[in-house]
């Protein structure tokens, strides 16, 4: 079980709820934001072990979110997207960023998250 703090930034309320329920059951403490601007604001106020963010959302896309986060932190970021091809070149400029294409299996997301924050070993 993890006690890591996770920030989930996505405007898809059903997806956020599904991720929130599962991560909470795994012991994660989760915070949610429904826009890039809200996520950046929360990130500046609290400490997180990892960030999950969508790319295509209102008030600050995922790339601008990562850009703001990288000004103060090298925290792992997992990008949840169905639009990687639209942002792929931008994403390659950042370190400690993993892309998880939608739709995805929640177990795969948890495995990637655990690996990103050092809770499991690479296979």
C-alpha cells in the first residue's frame, strides 16, 4: 500500500472518479483538478509524489501544466491521453514524463505510477 500524494488533472469527471476510487483503495491520497489552471494552482500549494494529467482540456493543456510544474519540481508526471500524436514533440522535451494512451487498463496505470514513484522495480 502506498501513502503517496497524487494530483489528478482531467476534465473527464467519470474517468477521474474511476481513477480516484481505485487509487484510494490502493492507499494513495488523491487530489483532483478539472482544468490545467486549477491543477497548477493546487500543485503550487501542496506537495505531490506524482501528477496524472490529461493533455486536451480547458484552461491549460497538459503540456502547459507540465511546463509550469517543471519550473519548481521534477516530480514524475503520467500523461493520460488519446491525443499523443498532437503533443508528442512537446512531451519529448520533458524528463520524468510517461504517456499512457486512453483507453487504458487501471492496473497498467497503477503499475506505471508505482514504478514512477519508486514503489516497484522494473521488470
